[in-house]
C-alpha cells in the first residue's frame, strides 16, 4: 500500500444514508459504497480521507470556502456548479413520490396540483422547483427523512418525495414496518450521484475516476451497492 501523502476532508450528511455512506452502529465508523471506492483509491494512490459530520445546507458554503474537500451529491443540485468539479458518476440517483394510498393508473406530475408535498429542508427538487415557486404545490419542509415519513403518516402532506434507497431503508424499519406505502409509477427526478470536489483537486478527481472505472469494469461497484442495500435492510 502506498503511503498517504494528504488527508482529504469528506463531509457526510450525518448520520449518512445507505447504501452510499452511513454510520455502522457496531464500529461507529462510516461504511458504504463511497467508502469502498475510497478504500480502493487509497490502495492504488495512497490517499486518505477524514469523514466530517455535516449537513446538506452547510456542505456547499464549506466547499466553496475550502474548509472541506468533498461531499456526495449531483452537480445539478448545486447553487454554483461552476465553482466545483465532480467525479465520474457512480449510479443513477432517482427520486420518487410516496403516499399511503395507491397511485392512480394514469398518475403524472400534473396530478399533484394543489397538494402538499413533504420535502427535505434545503433540498432542491428539479421537478418541483417551478411548481413550488408558482404556488401549484406547497412544500412542507422537514430536517430529516424520518420526519418526512412521520408527517406523511400524520396527514401533514398528501405526498412525500424521497430517494429510493432512503425510502426503502426508512419505510421498512421497525418504526414503519406495519404501514403500507405506495411508490409513484415513475421517478420524478433522475440524476447521477457524484463526488463533488474542490476545483483545485483535479488530480484527486483523476484518481477517483480511475478507481471508479476499474470497479465498474470488474463488477465490484455494483456488488458494493447491492451489499450495502441488503446489509442495511437485514433485520
């Protein structure tokens, strides 16, 4: 293994979210697909990463100010994507609508007009931006994914919007396993998950891109994703 010459600060929306990066309760360390990629990059290039507990709303100002080096997101969700660079996309990031009654067979986004949507505070949902700005829908913001689901159950909103992995993880957990949730027939938004980096870190981007390409080619990337999905959903 190469000797690490620099430690990069990687911000995590504490306590993370499976399967990408989440806190292992046994070891109290972050594990997941991203950590698997970083561990492989460490073997190949000697890089070292320190995970920093953070929050979605703080990550952008921190990286623009040079106080962190990386975090996980899609560039299309950034306020100033021109200020950063991004790794090769890892996987598709799909958002769906969820509700506690079945969706109509002919459901589409126009069907949510005049509805309240439970959303994550400070998150940008491209499909909802104009609808919210024009008063077609009403956002009901929450600070956590769990409270989004709680508000949906309590009738604070007709729909919740969540990433598919977050939804499965939370809705199959002990607190909600006795409830039935329904998923929209198609995603509302589909982007790519990327590692966002400070613009100066072009060499780190190349190292991560090379690592991702190798893991994609030999099947370890999809194997890691599937492992962490199953691992987190094991009762």
